[in-house]
C-alpha cells in the first residue's frame, strides 16, 4: 500500500532539496549470516537521490528487541534538533523497530516514514487502517523475536536437564570446554579457593556479612573484569546459591550438576541456617492475588493503585500515597473490572475487517516472497558467472596464457567471492519468517478475549491487559487507558464506525469508511 505525500516526494528533475534521515540496521546474528548495512544504505541512498532528498545517515548493528540502540538514539536526537527534517527513510518496518516503545517515539516526532522496500509511506495523515497494518507488522516482528527468545530458553533448559550449567559462570567458576567438547564450568584457580573459604568463614558464625565482605576483599576477592570490590548484597547472593554445592537452580527448577562443587553440602546448609536466623522476619501472609495491582496509576499524583481486602471478602483499590495524602477515594474491584471491560470492547474486531486485514497482509507477504525469489535468482546468476570465470582462468593457465602466480591470485579472489555468494544463497533459502496470518490470528484471539473479559479469571484478565495495555490511570472514578500499537489504532478505527450507530458489514459504506480511516475522500 502506497500513500503519496506531496510535501516531500519530488521528481528526479526537481531542483528542490528536502532534508531526510536514513536509518539502517542489522542484528548481530544477521551480520554473522552475511546481511549488511551497506546494502540497505545503497537502496535508501538511491531512493533519496531520485527524490532530491539530502540525507543524514544513522545505523545500528544490534537487535531492535529492546530500546537503547546508539544509532537510533542519535537519529531521534537529530530529528528533535532539526524540526525542518521530517522524513525518515528505512528499508522495511522490522529494520526500524521490534518494540513498542521505539514505535511510540517515532510517532511522537511526527515524522513521515518511508518504508522503501515495501513502497509504503506512514505519516500523521495516513489512514487509520494503514497505521493499523503497520502496527500489525511491528506486532508480528515482536512475536518473531519473542519466539526466537523462547527457542533459546528452550535450548538452555535442555542443557540444564543434561546437568550442565547453561549460562555465564558465577564468581568462583570459569567457563571452559570439557573432554567431550561440551561447554562446562570449572573452579576458577584464583577465586574458587576464596569462595570455599567464604562459606567456611561464615559457617563458623564469627562473621557478619559486612565483616565477611571486608575480609574477602583483603584476601583478593574481586569481580573478574572490573577488579572492583564485591559488595555485601552480591556476597549475600553468592552464599545463597546452590551451584557452589554441586546442584543449581535455573528457570524455576533445581538440577543436579556435573561440575565440581566448591563447598560441602553440610557447610552450605549451615550457612543457610545462619542466614535464615539472622534475617528471619515475620511477613504478613499474602492470601489474595489482586488482579489490577500495579497496573493502574492514580490520576492525581501518579502513584500506583494497590488492592486491599475489607471485611474479609471485599476488594478495594486505593492510591499508595507515597507522594503525600491523595484525594482519590477507594474504589471497588468490580467497578474497575467493569470499566476495563467497557474500554476493551473497542478491541472487538468485526469478522469482515479481520478478513480484509488477512488479505492485505497476505498480499504484502507475497511481495516479500517475490522479492526473495528475485534476490535468489540474481545470486544464482552471480554464482554461475563466477564459476565460468574460474573455468576460463583455469584454461588460460593450462594453455600458458597466464603464469601460475597470476592464476593463484585471481583464482583465490574468485573463490572468495564464490564463498560469499553461496553463503548468501544459503541464507536466502533457509531464513524462515513467521506467517503474516499469525498477526491477524493474534488480533482475532485478542478480540475474542476482550469480548469475554468479564467471564475470565484474574490470571487471564491480567494476561490480556499486559498484552494490550501501555498505561492506565484512575481519577475521579473514571478509568483512562492508553493501548499499545496496533491496538490503539484499532480502537480509533472502530470508534469512527460505531459513532454512526451502524454495524460493519463487508461491502457496505461503513466497511469502506473503516479502510479509509474515516476519510470521506476516495483512495
């Protein structure tokens, strides 16, 4: 879907030059697999040149899953400093961001984003349906990396089940490779013996944690990289870890380890008894799981609303009052639940809209697949061309037209190029992206969950709210919600329809109105 923006798109012959920023990104893993920032930059520069855009370039070579990328941050700072520059060029949505916070940052800047590979432009004037489609792409990208993260965690849990510590070695151990070639941990020759002494000293009952930290420092116990002092809090965590006695905790489970223990079980148990005795405090027993605690902020002072049981069975929520006395009165949990349910009804997507979204995303996926097929065809042609050159070069050597030294040098260069091409061919063939229909399926499930919100148990309600909710405030008995993308755009689109008081049916005027985002002008 292409949206024309006359303000910034100029013909190649125009003498007017507008300012823009160019952003390219690859993850560390993609960089290892042969993808390059240079290829993205070449595409974006050519696009900018055709439209007489003067560009400032930014790039990152790390994941977009989390915020804090240096190139992205520098680009945002540049756009804020130069209000006359309101165009951002990027290859496609997942190059820009795979997290919702960065999407919100770009939206706040009010820039016009050109997704060059998809021939798609997103701006403040874009239709709500286009914004929703973009949000779905971001949601799909986030789902993709979340799935990758789950696969990594699955592999780590498998390693733990094999009795191998699956992470970075704790203080007192070092990462190494065992006789069978597997990665294991082994006692650190320097810090390992000191850890053994730490447990023995503390088991004697003669040292407090503070005194133990001081003695450990005097004995040379330091952080490996910084060589800084190990604080009391870290020392306390070390004394609590089972890994030093031979087994270990990982992912909520305890596993038997095959690594060499640094302390005996008797010493470790004695240390736990001392720690429990010195830090034994009576805590109020938590008997109720408050569904909305920590999810809503007070609209007066910004503090969190927390739950409290009254008369043994009624749940009320109130401001914590950490910033002073707050005028917001207590409210019943049922009132909060009802207002959440009312707001979430805006997420119920009509079947006709879901069908349209799926068809739009499937078409986008076809375009992406076609682009990959074309890239593979060009790479195959490059491979055949290099193989032919190598064969001709070999014949020239046999016929004496070139000497051996020249042949070796040129053949080596061609073989290196062939290796790179074949690696790219393999990457293009094996890289699999999640089906675009998954994004629409997720939207359908969300719609269903929103429809049944009042019937769900507390855990399911929290799960849905964590998925869609960016922030919520409570003030004067009224709940205000801000949803994550693309759910916020979905509510805006649905609101434009429901204000007419008419159901949304495929083929009807309201259906076309939704796709235009309420715009009365034709596409």
